[in-house]
C-alpha cells in the first residue's frame, strides 16, 4: 500500500508498530493521539509511515541522550 504522501512506503499498522517497538498497541495509540508519532487514518484504521516511525525513534534517542547524566570515564 502506498502512503497518502505519495511515496511508495508500505504503511504500518498500530500492531506492526507495537511489535516493532515491543510495546502495547495502547501505548502506540497514545503516542499517535499525542502527536508524537504522525499517523494517517484510513477509514477506521490508523497507519504510520515507516519514515515517521524512524523520526519518532530518532527524536526519542535524542531525548534519552540529553536526559542522561554525564559520567566521566576513569
């Protein structure tokens, strides 16, 4: 299935995203509702572009990295 953005990415379901991230579908839906993961609604189904998921993960990694305390190497 091509995404509504016009590129040929195969869109992911909430279940796909949940399995990929090893979290619940409920958590994925929360992130989508909060706007953390951009998604498309196709009929009653929610779909996420792989590039949107990648950006979300990249943003989360940055948040984690900036929140971590600096520990000097011995």
